[in-house]
């Protein structure tokens, strides 16, 4: 008869420990991030509220500076309380018209990214 080896508790503990270590260090950054608050995960930011965007990119769409165009920000990032994730603070009496609005100033709390932390 052949001597069949079975998994011992010690071998099982090694396998589980090895799997956990590999899992902790090999998590892709795409899985460890959340959607950007400023561009809603699209990577582009439409800068004019008067003209609607077709969704395919237009002359008023720019690369989002909140996420660098990737659409993802770190999990530890929190929405900026000053600008509510827009990167600009509106202080005028009239409605905001977008990035060229005369009543808007760049948010100093989040440095126009729309999020703080990380």
C-alpha cells in the first residue's frame, strides 16, 4: 500500500498564510479605489453648464484634475466639504454657469481636486 499524505493542520496554516500575504500585496489599484467625485468616474470634466455634453467628449470637456483622467481616486479620499466635490466654490448671487463662472473661485481646501485625504 502506498502511503498517502493528508493535509495536516500545519500545512493548511502555511497555505492560508501564504494566500493572505499574496492577496494583501497583489491587490490591483483599480480594485482599491473609488469613483472620482469631480468627474463621476468618467475621467473628463464638462466645464460649461449652459451647453449640454454629448457624452463623447466636446470642446468644453477637459481631463479631470481630481483623478488625473483615470476616473478613480484612493479609497481613503473624502468628498471636500467646502466645494462639495466640484473643485470650485460659488459665492455669487446668480446661478453657477460652470468653470468660467465669475462667481466661482478655486477651492483652497482641496486644491481644486474635489476630495481631501489619502
